[in-house]
């Protein structure tokens, strides 16, 4: 995983990340292709006064890019 952007403001942190890997096992009905892939994702976390994560929202690019 690569963190592309990391932004903090108040009690929230936002991250834009890229996950990479190799398709070596069955995935959503697709047989292994041994191709590399990238998936972009975004995460937002709200922290409490105790420093612990209280809420988390995330999303990823539904389009799986095979290289």
C-alpha cells in the first residue's frame, strides 16, 4: 500500500491510497491471471479526545486496473 496523500484537520484524518498486488487466486469469480493490479482508495477517520478512532468511512475505485 502506498499513501498518496494524508491530510489532517481538527479531529479528522483523510488518506488517499493505492493498493497493488498480483492476481494469484480466484477473485470475484475470476480465475487467477498472474497480472499485477492497482486499486485506488480513500479513507476518512474521526478520532475522539482519547486518541482512538471513533468513526471510519472508506471507498475504493470499483474499477480494478490490471497492468
